C-alpha cells in the first residue's frame, strides 16, 4: 500500500534567519520530507504562506499522514484549516507533530489541554531513551541515542495520559520529558515527537530521521471496521 505523506512547515525561520536557511537549504520541510521518502511513499510538502497554508482543495483528503513542524507562527494558522486537520484525524489520517508542533492549533484541539511545558534555550545535550522497545516506532534504534545540542524541554507536560510512551528524554541540565508519545483520536493515530529545534541540525541526524520515518509507517490509516453514527433502525424486532 502506498502511504501518501504531506510534510507541513510554517517555513518562517528559514526565510528570516540566514543561519537556519544555511542549516536547512531546502527548509525544515525539505529535510523531513527527505527522511520519510522511500518505497511505497508519495511525499509532498506544504507551507504556511501558501493559499490555505498548502492544505486546501483535496490535499488533506489525499493525505494518509500529516507531519507538522511549527514554532513561532502557530497562531497564524487559520481556525478553518486547523479544524479541517482535526476532522481528518478523526476520519483516520495520521498526525505527527514535531517539536513545537505540540503548540499547534490542531494538536492542542486534539489533546483538549494547554500542552504547556517548561523550556530553556542553551544548546544542552539530550539523551533519548527508548521506553517501549517493542513499539514499531522504535524499530532499528539502540536503547538510547544522544542529540549533542538542543532546546531543553521539561516536565510537567500538560497533555492527557498517552496511550503509549515510546521515548523519554533526559537533558544536561537535569530535566526529563516524555519525548515520543502516542494517542488515538477517532480512527486516527497521533505521535508527538519532541526533537527538532531550528537552531540545530537535528533533522539531519540518522536516529531522528528513523523515528520520523517509523512514525509515518505506524500512523498510516488502517482499514478497520465500518462505523455508522446518528439515528439508526434496530437490527432485531423490538416489540413496538
């Protein structure tokens, strides 16, 4: 089965900060798209500045998994587009918010919480531990890997209790964080993945790219059973 992937990125830092453009000459969306390309994948990209943020027309209906990177422009996403994403997740589209995508309108609406954290800039070291080694998103990873420099996140993380916690992180300054967590909403699968701050070449790191690639495979829709909602006739006689 071909998995149709849309990689969305606000694409602001790359246009406004030369250091980010040098680090990601094809944009963060370009680096992430490259990480998830492969056999039986159709990959496209979309950005905030495009009409309907690149998610209009039939784009979302033709997307099996939406990978979402955002940071400084979360509030610039229209409510209409955010609601469209949420509806598609309930219908079965996979959703993989990366880094500050946890503050995106779609993720916050799907979680129903603030998604607040504590954070710190400083380029500290992060050690990512595999907490659920049998999970498909952990395929091909060692028991831990390190990101040399990153933005620090810390608990508490104001999200609902995850269905599965695949990855947890420790930071040089002492914080810990649930850095790879899974949810189901409706028929859709969600994997929120913490790494990916724009100041560092994190999406060029092999382990990070593997996690995102595995997450796309895991979050792809499954056929499941048919479902009907609303008023319905009885299957058996009721005596009325």
